[in-house]
């Protein structure tokens, strides 16, 4: 088989799990989704009657069978198709083949799960001993916050130790690798002593080539030690599969989360704000149009207290809130207390028309907020809690990685040889969110291993709903004249009824009032389209723009149904993405609203163009 | 657990009989509120509908309060008032319905408090004005306690993108003037309160061209004055579709007003970095900052205005610096900020209406 291609749309169907068969010339099948019938024409497999761009057939793509009236009728197709494809000549035989393939896929998945559980139980009685891989002795003080790369991959790490030079406040530590939080610990100051502080993970870190990085922040006078070589004084151990521990001060809610972006605010949602209680007085959620609701507080004369319980801090380090007074309130003042394992407090301070308060978060799995308000007006007064968010603190000062000669040359973490039908099985503890969960299986014919391609399973969304997993901002740019601005946005996990796209990158721009999306085909940008839409080319390479001008003409550049579905899905969530990106870029709420409006304008232009308006 | 009160339908009642700054501001603000997902119904005199039309804005004739409430079923009301007594026919009816409402006053005279506070139907309403002086006068006129009226700033246009040299050359060429000729500009309604009666005498005191743009009841008088000006320095432009090039190219804008709220023409001039010469009353809204953002006439008459204008013409560097400060001031007053403020006031109108119930 050489040079076999397959239609981009058909490939997308197979990727989503559709079983595919090749029809011999003259054969046809009644519609039987999810079964995908393919015809071979000019070296490319495609649905009967379909036309569209074709892609080289990837190795992982498996075909179920050839459907032909006789074995001889299938012979002319064999040179072009993968070897070993069975031939079925009747519909009942085809259905039997499909059922067998589905059953094998199910059995393989169950066998893999059973093997993993058996391995963990076998090892639980005699867990492997941890081996040291890093030992940097203390030699002097180190300032906090700090960001310490460990100089080695995170794989196998089970315990870390930092050297406390001076206890005097709590410590927050976060172990990161590959864009994920492997572990987060909040150690209260009351339990800290000078000396080594050992922190465990619940299980060894999973396989990953990404370097481990340790973020550390401290409260009050807490200080750590540095080593003579320059990095922090550190110890680290690795262990093999089967090792486990119940870690102290471990923040289970943060484990497995995406690595937080410094400064990124995580606004408290309306559902949680609705549980807030103001006593005395009343609190109500009010929204205008499509905006997010705000909490409006009606304060009787004197003092009142707003309580909000059960905030889950996750990776956040700070609480930020904005109070505003739509109407002047004489003598308005506020005081703030956040309580976890300890309490942090902001004393009374006057509130003008608008005030932002920020308070570092204490340690604790959940936090309670108490906002005290008082005023001198004769009657009731209205104050708005315009914004309440938890935020990740600033990135620590980077420290040098441990020199190579300081890394203990430990043998690779022992792996137990177990015959498993799936390659690269990963031990995953229940509740340990290392990232994408269960791999998706592709139904294949006999003779071909069922390939458990580690394709992430995207968050479940209701049929027809569009959602996305994460937004990151690469750049926010405004030119000096103010005539051009853009948000360079990375979007992961876009899913809709029309498809699934793991990574997207685009610029949402405003060029003198013309709003648009810009996509590029260049290094550093993910491959997003089945067929690159014809656009322009400049010094940086090919680009394609979808703008509020000439929108219908620009949309004609999309050549496949899958690509059109991509744009439709992206445009549908674009206002939310724009707002999240603007907030991630630490823009003001007004600017965030403006970006959302720009996105909405573009979405409306696309909708009008698609409806022929 | 608190449920969400979401305002989706906004009734805007505009009791105006002509198109001016208040009406233009109302249309622009309503258009932007509609972009926030509100269904906005602007009820106004049908004669103004063409000028008020904006994308996303539904227009209807003004009717009785009961009829408008029945027709449009609003969740809230926004009542812009060009003058303190303009809302007496609408506000009491809205108050009876306990509808969340925002009242915005654009202009108010400096008058002693009335013997009896009028029954305006402001109980439970959020009341705002476009400047601090107008807010204080509203409290006086309506018998409200100090601080009851908040301020909703007028927004400024975005900074100018016009090339100043091109604009200067173009407008002078249009007037048949040499490219380096000095040029003063008046832009506004030709009426007494805007100080338009002073324009002929101001022009007579200055050796430079004074171009007058706008229309109004004093048009005839000013046309006659211009026709009889032997030096032909007083020029009548009529209404301008786009005043931006004139503001960009003029040496100064004259504002001899006797009364202003938060004059939009000042913000338009500031956005174009056009120096402004004004009476203190014209820029009362700027408070103590007026003197650094514009050249204030020492006396509010033609002599004072002419002297101030001449001072600006004599020191272009100082005039440019003053215009730059005014532009920076204007740059902080954005439509985004105004809409954010308006939304906050509408939200506050909900608990305010509940308290009055």
C-alpha cells in the first residue's frame, strides 16, 4: 500500500470512532451510522459522492473490511489498501464483523483496567523504597517567593524537602510539570520549625519528559535556605509504581489542575455569590442585559457583615474584591477577614466611589470570607460588590537549576514487567488528575492491535453544546496610535457537535474598528485546519483572516465541513473566550467588556454571512 | 439563596422637542446599552426619530406613562431630562409602578430653591446628573438632600486621527483664507444661553476670522451681522455634518455660554486638541480644573472673550500645551466608562425601587 489518502472529513469521523469499510466497485450500503462506507477513487478513500480535500492516510487509521460481492472482486483493491483486510460478501457477515470488533475493543479496555488494579494491589504490600535523586545542603538564606526548577523531569518524584531557615509564617509550595500542577501544599506557620520540611505526593509523578518546577511563596518572616551552588537547599526522591503516601498539608483540589498563570483572576461565580448572607440588610444579585450578575448590598444605618463560606482556593494565593458605590455613601468603610486554618485580616479603611481590596489567602482546604461594612448615611445605602475573585500570586524570582553533577545518579524507577494489551499504560490513582483521563479506543479489524491512542477525552458537553477547556493569552498589543489592538489567544479543548479541536491559536484584533480573527501557518502555531484556507502571505508566512468586512467572501476559503465546523464553534464561544482572555491579560473590566463586544460583533457578522443575510 | 434579578427590557422616555446634545447623548448611550444585551425602547417625539435612529435601538412615540408601560412591559426605565421640569408628566407614573428607574439630568439653572419641593416622583429612583454643578442644582430644584444626586460623566469622542496640517489647510481653503491665517470657531446652537449674541462683538474686537457653525433662533441676527461686516471676518457656516475637521484645524473654539451642563462640545474640541476659550459658566462642570484645561475669560462678556482669545492666539505653545491637557482629560472619559457607570446605576435602581415599595 503506497500513497493512500483519505478524505479529511472521513478521517475526522474515524477519529471519533466510526468503523470504516471499503466498498468494492458497484457495491452500496444502506445508511447505517456510525458505519462509514468508503470508495477508493484516484488513490483516495471517501464517502460515495463526497468531494473534498484528502489527507495522507495516517498509520493509526484502521479499516474494518472490504465489502465486495466475491473475494475475487476485492482483489483489484488490495494493492492500494492495508494488508490483511478481510473481505465480507454479505450484510450479515459485515454486521457480525462489526459486533466482534466492538466487543474486542470493550474487552481490551476492561483488561487494561483490571491489569492496572492487579498491579497496584500486588505492590501495595511491599511498596518500593524511594530513592534520593537530589540533595543540596543549606548554606545561606534565600528570598521568597521563588521559582526553583529541579533540573530533571518530574517522572517518578514522590517526595520533596525544602530547608526552612526561619519559621515565621506559612509556606505555599506548588510542584509543576508540563503545564500541570502535580502537587500543592499549604503549610501553616504554626507547624514550621527550622530544618528540613518534607512534603509527599500521594503517588509518584507520572511519566513525562517535562522538567519539574517548584514554586514557593511565604507569609510573614518565613524564609528558606539556599545551597552553596545557588539553587534552594533541596532534597528529592523518586519511587516506582506501587509507592503511595497520605501527604500532609496537601491541597487535593489543586492537584492535576492546569498550571496557574500568575496574576490570573478566577472570579467567584454567581452560584456561589448567591449563598452570601448580609446581616443586617439584604443582598441581591442583579444583572443588566447579558452581563454577569453583581451582588447589590442594601445596608441599614450602622454596621453590617457579609459572609461567604466554602470558597475553594485551588491554586490561588490572593483574594481580590472590588466595592463600588453607584451613589455616594457618606462615611462608608470596609474591613475584610478571610479564614482558613488561620485568619488573615484587613482593618477598616474608607471606601470612596470604588475600591479594590486584596488579601493573601491563608492555608486551608476551604475559606470563609467576612466583609464588614459601615456608613454614616441617615437611611439605607446601596453598595455593590462589583467583583470577587481569587487570583494566583506573582511568579517567584527564578533560581538556577541544580547543576548536573549534584543530581544523584539513581537507576531509573523500577518498572514491573506485566504483559498488557495496551502500550504505555499509565498508573493512575483514583482522584489523581494528571491530565486527560481515559484514552479513546478506535475500533479496528483483526490483525491490527487496538491502538489506545492517548487522545484526551474532552469535557462532556450536552449534544449540540459548544464548550472549551482553557484559555491562555500569548500577547495583548495596542499600537502607539491606538488604531490597532489584538489579543493573541491560545484555546484548548474546543468541542462542539461538529467536532473536537485540541489546540487553537488565533489573534482577535481590532483594526480601526474592523474586527477579525487572524490564523497563521507557522512555527509555534498548532495545525488547526484540515485544509489551510487561502488567505495571504507576509514576512511571517501564510495567514488567513476572518473579518467583519467581506465576511461572506472570507468564509468561502474554508474548504471542508470540519473546518467550517471549527469556525462555527469558535465564533459561538468567542465572546466568552475574549472576556476570559482579557481578564487573563489583567485588563480592566471595561476593556474586557469591550473585547467581548468586539467578539460579539464578529460573531454576528459571521452569523449573518452564513445565513445569507 | 439569592436569585438573580436580570433587567432585560429598558424603556427610555425622552421628553425633548428638538435635537441637541442631550438627545444625541441619549441615543448613543441607548445604542451601547442595547449592545450589552438589553432590549431598549426609546420613546420620543416622532419628529426626532430620524435623528435618534441608531443600530439596535427601537423607537416609539411618547405616550402616556400607562400606555408606554403596557406597550413595552419594561423591567426598568431610563429618563434623560434636558431640564429639571421636563419629567413632571412621566416620573410620577413610573414611581407608582415601583419600576427600577434611572433619571439623568443634563442641565439645570442656578436658581433659589422653590417654596415647595415639586412632587417629581423621585422616591426609589436613582438620580444622576452630567456634572457636579448640575447635580447640586438638581438637589436644590427638587428638594433632595445633599449628595442624593450622583454624577454620570459625559463621555468624550476618541482621540483624533485627522492630520492637523491637512485639516488646517482644508478649512482655510474653504473659507478663501491664506493657509497661515488664524481662525476661531464657534460650534453650537445659536441661542442666548450659548452666548451667541456676543459673537458679532467678539469678532469686531479681533483681527481674525470667526467661523460660526450651528443653527438656532439667533441665526437671522447673525446672518445679518456677517453680511454687514465690512472686514468679512464673521463667517456663517450653518450646521456642519462633521465638525471634526473644523475643530482639528481651528486655532481655538469659543464657548461664550451663560449656562452649560457638561458641554459635549468641549470634549469634542479636547479630543481634536483644539484649544478652548470659554466663560467660567461654560466650563463650570470642570470645577477647579477648568483653568488648566481651557483659557477662561476674565469677564463673561465680549471684551473678556476677545481678550482671552487673543491671548491664546499670541502664545501657540501655551495653547497647544493646554489643549494637550484637555485631550488627556477627555481621554479618561470614554464611552466604555460611561456605559459601565450607567449599568451600575441601573443595577442600583433595583434595590432602590424595592426600598421605596
